[in-house]
C-alpha cells in the first residue's frame, strides 16, 4: 500500500463528498489524529478495515481509495439496496457460532499437546478472552500467559483456533444473498488480527462488507453499549434499520435496548436458522 498516494486519494474523495476531516471522523468512527496521519501518509500500512470503514463513510469503493483499478474494473455493478418489511436496511452478522463453528475442541487438542488438564486450558482461556477481544492485552501477552499457566515454553492460540474452526456452509449462501440485497457487516467479539486471517483462509463469506466492527479495534465487546454505538455509526442507518444475527442471547438483548432488530442463530440447526434469516429479510412490497 502506497501511504502517500492513499492519503491524496482520501483527501480528494473527502473533498468531493463535501466533508471536513472532523465530519468524516464522526461518520467513520475514527479519531481525528488517525485520519490526519492517514491523509499525510504518516501511518505505514493502515488497517484495511479502517480504510474500508472510511470508504463506506464516503460512499466510495474500497478500490477507489486503494487505487486498484484492476479490481475496480472487475467489481460487479452495485445493486439497489432494499428495505425489509420490518424496516431493516443493514444486517450485522456475528462470526464465532454464526459464520464459523465454534472452536471448543481446540481446548482438547491444546490439552493433549501440553499435558495440561482440559478444565485448566478452558478456564485460563476464558479468564483472558474478554481482555484480548477488547484489545486490552495483545495476542503476544495472551499467548505468554497461556503458556505460563500450562507450563510450556510457547503457545500460539491462533494456530489452534484455525485448526479447530470451520465455516458453516448454509451461511455462505445467506450472507451472499444478503449482500446482494442489503447493506451487510460483521460485528464480532474477536481477538486481534483474526478477521483478516479468517478471510485469507476462506473461512468467511467472500463478499464486500460495508462495515466490519472488530471488537479489538473498537476497544469494546458485546454486550457493552459502546460497541453498538460504534456499529450504528458505521452502518449510517437508524438503529431501527439494523438487524443483528448472533448466537448469544445476551448480545441480542443489548442490541434490542439500542433499538436494533435481532435474530438468534442456532448453531445446532443452521439450516433452520438460515430460513428464519430469509424470512426476517423479506423485502417490503
């Protein structure tokens, strides 16, 4: 990524949209200092998800900001976005337990590899999970703590996670269909760097997401109020126009308090859940 060229293209796109730097920061849920540094080309390799959120806020294609005309030429024309009978225009999908099957058997493999008690492995993981997903501690620090408790020199949790997790086939079609008709995004409690790795490994549906709310970047996790506020701004919709699909009822209850529509996803019955999603997104006449 050419940081200086990116900064110039960003300035041009922002000017064309008639936005001040502060206005764009508010739309993209970005700090003023970060935006000014990107426009100056002072940040080396800014997060692709930050750039994606900026592109969504400016209502331009990601390729336009990145200057990738070859990909831009291949992008299919954008279809008009619909509104469901219930008023939904934007759909957020959770990742773990919704788009990919959860990773619980990774605990058993880690136990087998280290000789540690399975309960100790799982208890240690959940003790630190919220802190890592909120970005309070790094993956390096998390791996070090996990290794210390398990009595081994080194642990790479991402390696165990990727070996254990698998995509949910029914949801690939659902997300692709949703992206063709509605605005679509990801909203997940997830560890730093896991979203791009999941995408690189083809474990997430390959669509152009209008917003990706990674808890480790948002510095908040579901069901905390902040992450729903960040996601609402990124969606550029009213709360009543947003639907969250999640496998955790506590997260859904919190979303409802913010005025969102919600739909519980049952990982044990993914096909039935997929049908309920289609039903919830029936377009208005």
